[in-house]
């Protein structure tokens, strides 16, 4: 089962964007030919705006292994503003040691 957060990541992977203020989903029509993207859009529609909004505010690791911390996420994830450390966020996301090593000198020691 694909989660709302995974559906949002799929949409971003194809260059799409969901405007949370208007609820407008912007995707190139050519990209909508992809079945994976169609499924992701349907998951968001079924979940409804409240669940989508909540999922969009959570940190995640994208397909390329990059940690994404949305600016509108809870302040506890904002390491740059005195929130928890990147290591704590990565551990909460169950990141691999390889990904942790990309962000934390000395890894998870």
C-alpha cells in the first residue's frame, strides 16, 4: 500500500507540485500517461486535503537519498532553528547507515 507521503514523493519525482494553499495539483499532462503517477494522484484524491496537508509537512528521504525537511514542517525538525539534530530526524525516518553517513560526520556513532 502506498502512503500519502510516498504519493507526494512520486508526484515530485515527475516534476509535479501540489499547492497546499489552493489545493491545485500541477503536473505536465504528458507525465500523467505514467501509471505510477496516476496511482499517486488517485491516492491523494482518496486521502483528502487534511491527510495530504499533514503528510506534506513531514520530513522524508527522496528517491535520490536526499533528506527533505519542508519549511512548513513542525519546528522540532528544523535543526537550523534549534530543533532536533539531523541524526535524530534520520533515525526517526529509519534511514540507512549509508544515508546517515552522508549527513553526520562519523555516522551514527
